[in-house]
């Protein structure tokens, strides 16, 4: 009872009236605030109890809401994880420089030092042709075929990591040109094609997910609105009596807005639950797949902030749906 | 307390429910409103509780002109008008206590005061022992008395009743009427719509008679009825 509310209630404030107004204005503002808050508590509790008393119906509404929320949120999580992959690669974009076959190991080491002094180069790694062959033998599965070769067909290779400031399109372009023109260089390769494709796909997916999210948000609001509409119908008598004894619109709306709020809270919790189960179900296969691609990709669950945001948005949708239903149906319930 | 000046109410379908009705009820006055069904009794009451608006004329309750009262002000007017209905409009999903408490909750009465005032109202109608019961468990006369307790719990200056004894036997009806008379004695303006002529005659109060929307008797309090409950 000690809480001090920041807002002044305007709904339960009796308007001073010429007739017997003095009787009511004698009660101090503090007392009015207290009773306003205690009415809020009472209505909140009462509407929660009503949902609890019809557990199956409530659970169905919660589940509909939970599924509709979990779907876009799950896809968003997947998308964020994918973007993490491409971001990791982009920052580590490297240029592969294949040297001519005639270049010896010493010359290659010299070239490595030369390239390393360039301002637009951060780091250069030399992959010796014999090391390259050993690795190829290991990973390609062509061990026997390679044994037939007399010579090592692979060239020495330089892995050039551009400096941060040259990691622009123009910077990369000039670096590639300079490297191509260097004596002893056979081919320069910047393989960002698949990354660009991945980026394009994630962007497309991102838009798709947002479009889906908007559609499902509308669906959620409509579902809650319709549920609240039914609640209004079933409590018609109560609404009439409340209006007859002088209940303001705010007073009459309050229980339904709280009902929407509880629907939202329940829906958010169900969504969270569904997401966790799905994540748990997918995590094994995803790890295996990522392992095959030697990627550090992993499906990330919701962060604490994400959980709070999901619940908040869900509550907001529930409230909004209830508000729309109340606006549309409650004001038309008039005694007479 | 209640004042009608040249009040006419016409509905959309050209049906005229009230024609140029004039009357005035003072504070603490108790009066009956009678006439055949369809004579305009309900319409007249609805104008006072702002369920309808007059087509012409002025309706003044507690010094407030109701004609142009904005919609959002309606609840604050209704808090000063207690209403008893023929079908009593009780809610069967809550106890007698909670039914009677509704007008107090609407105005935000602190919960400790609610208990005290609800019990005072229930005591007044003789149902204090039944506060925890569901109205469905009560007899017709008891239900009507719960309705009366709810109408007066907020101590409104005006009390309206639409056929409050419609479903009750004569003895119960007389009880209810005496209850209304007690309220008028403490300054409440009481207007009761009824077609129970025998009962009205027994009570010997001012009687407004409507016929096809016109007030044909009782527009002015007659001198033979000095007992207005002051």
C-alpha cells in the first residue's frame, strides 16, 4: 500500500458535482490513488483467475499466440546466426596468391617479405608447396591418385591478409592489381563470391522473416481481439450494470485490457518454451553440419534481453488486441 | 431535484414517446409515475438516467442540464442516480455483497469503507445475514431488495424504480414501498414507475399519470398531499 503511483488517475476521480459533491471530495487524493491502485490489482487478479478457470481455452489461445511468435523469432535467430558466419568471414577476407611454378622456395620467402612491407597488407603467410600437398593429401581423399604423380603439381602460395583500411572494394581492387603485376605471381584469387551469395540470401531471408513477422503480429492481434470480443459478449450483463451504476469507459474496459495482457504474457512464455525446445532439438544436427563445413557456426538462443523483449512485445500485442476489441465492441454495449 | 421543461421524446421511427412533459420533483419528494404500458413511463425514467436524450425541452437533474451532457460525463451523473429495475439486473456470478458493492467500486471507494457501507445498505433492506450468498439462492422479493441496496449504497440524491414490485405479491410489495418511503424521509428524491393502482392509492403520494406520452395528472403537487417527506 506504500507505493506512490506516478500517474494521477483520471478515470476514478469523481467529478465535483453540484449535487452532494462535497461528500466525495472530502476523501483526500492519496486515498483515491490507493483505491485506484487496489482496484487495478483486484481487476488484474480477477482477470487472471478467469483465464485460470478455463484452462483449456486459455492454453489454446496461449499456444496460438506462442506459435505465431516463436516462428518469426526462431527464424530471426537463425538469420542472426548466419549473419555471424558471414561477418566472421568478411573481416577475415584474404587474398590467395599462387606463385609461378618456377619460383623456388627461397624466392617465395623473399616475395613474402616484399609483399609484407606493403602498407595495405597486414600479414602474409607462405604455404610451401610440399606443405600444401601434404594437406591436400590429407583432406581430399585422393591419396592414391596423388601417389602416381612424380612431381608436386602445386605451387607455392601466399595468403595475404589486407590491412583494415584497405578492406574496401577499391582498396582490395588496387591490392589485387598490384599483386597480379608482381613478378613471379601466377594468379591472384579473391574468393568472395560465395560470401556475396550468402549475404544476398540472408538479406532476402531477413526481409522474408520481417514480412512474416508483420503478418503473424497482425494475426496475433486479431486472435486476441476475437477472444476478447467473445469475453465481452459473455460478460455483457456485467458491463451493462457497471455502466448503469456510473462506471466510466476506462473502468469497464480495464478487466478486458488485463485479460489481453495476461494472454500476451502467457503467449510469450509459450513462445519461449517452443523456441527452447526447437533449439535443443536442432542443436545436435546443426553442430554436426557446421563441423562438416569447418565452420564455427552455432545456433544461438535468445539472450536475457531477447527474452525480456519477446515477453514485452507479446504482452504489448495482447494488450493491443484487447484494446481494439474493446474499442470496437465495448463502447457499443449501452444500456437502453 | 428533477425538473422536466417541455420535454418531448421522438424516436427515429416517428413514434412520439413523450409530448411536452413538465414537472418538478423537490428534494426528499416521493412520487409515483403511472400509466398504461407504452404511455412513456420507461422513456421518462431513461431520460433521467441518460439512457436516452430528449428530442426537445430540458431535463435537469441535481441542477445539471442533461440535454447536451457529453458522453464522457454520463457516468458521473449516473453515480448520483440510484436505479431499481423490475428484473433487478443482478449478476449471478458473484455474491450479494459483491453485487451491492459495484456502485462503490465504480467510484473508487477504499475497500475498508466498501465493507462498512455495503453492510449498512444490506442491513437497511434486512438482508445482512445473506451477504455471502449468491443472488440466485434468494427469493424474488429478496432479490429485489438486493437491487434496492445496490441502488442506495452510494447514497444517491435521486432514486428511480421501474416497476419494482412487478413480480411480487401484495405484502412484499407494500414492504418495498415502505422502504422507498424511508429513503425519501432522509432527503432522497424517489420516483417510482408502477401500474399497481391499488398499491399507489395505499401509499397516498403524488402521482404523475402519463397517457400516450402526455402528462395528464400530477404535474403540480396538489395541496391535499402535504406529506412530502420533509
